C-alpha cells in the first residue's frame, strides 16, 4: 500500500503520453489489467485522473501478486515438510515392525489414524491386526481391532488404488472379519478376497506374502467340505473353487518354502515345505522337488 501511495503522489497531473502509446502490462498479467492499460494518449490527456487510477490499480495488483507468491511458496514449504514428516514416520514404523515391537508400532501409528496417507493407513491396519493376534488381547478387544483394521485398510485403498500393500491388507482384513460374521459371509466375500490378492500380485509380482496368501485361498477352496460347497452354490451361480495344483503353483513348489526360510519365517516355511513334500509326484520334476523339500525340511527341523 505504501508503494501505491508513493506512486499516486509522484504522478504529474499535466504530463501527457505520446499518442497511440501503450503502457506495459501489470505484473499480475491478467486479461482485465491488459484492457485497463490500453489507454490512448488522447484519453489520458483528457482525463489524467483515470490515468492515476489505472496506475494505482496496477500497483495494488502487483502487491497482490507478490502476496500470492509468498503464500504459494509457504504452501510448498509446508507440503515438503509434511512429506518429510510422513517419510520419517514410515521409517520409524518399519524399524519397529522389523524389530517385532508390535505394541510400540501400534502406539506410534495410532497417533495418525486420521491421516490421508495410504502408506500410513495400511501399516496401521497391519499393526491393528497384529495387536489383535497377541495372546494378551481379550476376545472383545480382538474383535474391535479386527474391524478397526478393516476400516484402515479400506481407507488406504480409497486413497491409493495403486498400492499393492493396500490391496493385500484389505483382502486379509476382509477374511479376518469373516471369522465373526459366519461361514456364509466368509464364502460370500471369497471372490472379493481373491480379487484383491490377485491385484496385489499384479502390482507387485515379487511380494512373497501376497503369493502365499493367494495359495492359501486356492488350498482352502480345493479342500472345502461338502456342506460349505452347498452354501457356496446357493450364494453364487458359479461358486469359488480351486485345486491343489493351482495352490501349489502359487508357491512355486518348494522354491516358495526356501523363500520363507530366507525371510526367517519359520512357521510358513515348515507349513509349505511339508505340503510340497507330501504332494503326489507325477513327473520327474515333482520327484526332484519332493526330495529337495524333504531335505530342506529335515535341515530346518534339526536347527530347532
């Protein structure tokens, strides 16, 4: 404003402009300002007050533009700081997860349960589920945590449909909720669970967990009891089904067991190596895989 007043006071009322000349466009560069600046020399000479008002308007517009730039730069700085803050939280969360600090992880992420960040939300879904699995968690608390985890996973997916982890944990949480809603609900959600596991694998073909869980899905429906098949037939024109061969294919036979061994997931390693060892061999490759699985399982058992 001070700049505008100085400009106002310094204008010589009798000073004229050359006929047909144009003043430069104001800093804001809008169409309206360009129109205001197109004052012909004769008009300015005939009405010097209009010239002063036009220049004052330009000065005010310039100040407004400068203010806009300051605010915009501040917004960028704030957004950048926010990104760095989220990355810092994610690093802490991943460290706690790898360290097995389940309760500390849940406490950390619970502070950001209103976050709009998909990476934070799916981690919070996982942490909620992990707390629910602890032996010290009561049945009532476990149920609340399972539904809470589903809500976080759902929000993570809504925020970023390209997140393989959001798809994976949404599918896991839907399956968990089925334990409280009965066999009909569990079977009814079967296709949805499969869809999200498949999407997670599509987005990240190297994610061993999603592949393992897709194998679990196939194995579950391959050995589904007859009464559950009847329920599935009532719910779907084409009920979900699978085969043991399809399940085994998802684990790359014994190779999947070796992967879990390398990831130090002993429980999953033992489970799937046992499945591979007991699988009926139909080809020479099957026999080789069986032998390797048996050897890995024996070595695994000797270390425990």
